């Protein structure tokens, strides 16, 4: 899925399979990503502030200038 620049603020994506998704610069502030599969997803520039990452699979995800749930910006994963 190409979700580049998507505004997913407060979205409930529980149990979604977003393998290989492009979430570059996507705004996921406050989203619920419980049990979401984000294997090989591109999270470059994505904002995950206040996002629930419980049970998320992030194997092979790309991190660059990504804002984590706690507000920390990382290039290495949240």
C-alpha cells in the first residue's frame, strides 16, 4: 500500500497487514496499531506520536527521521 503523506490521525488499524507499505511522512498520531504487521514498511519521516504499537511486527522496517510514540525522533526504530 502506498500511504505516503497519509493523515491517519487517531485511525484504528488493529490487526491490519501493512507488509511493504510505504508510510513515508504519514501522520499516525494517536493511531491504534495493535497487532499490525509492518514488516518491511517504510516509516521514513512518519509521525507515531502517542501511537499504540502493542504487538506490532516491525521486522525489516525502514526508520529515518521517524517520530516515536514518546516523541523521540529516531533512525533506528522505536
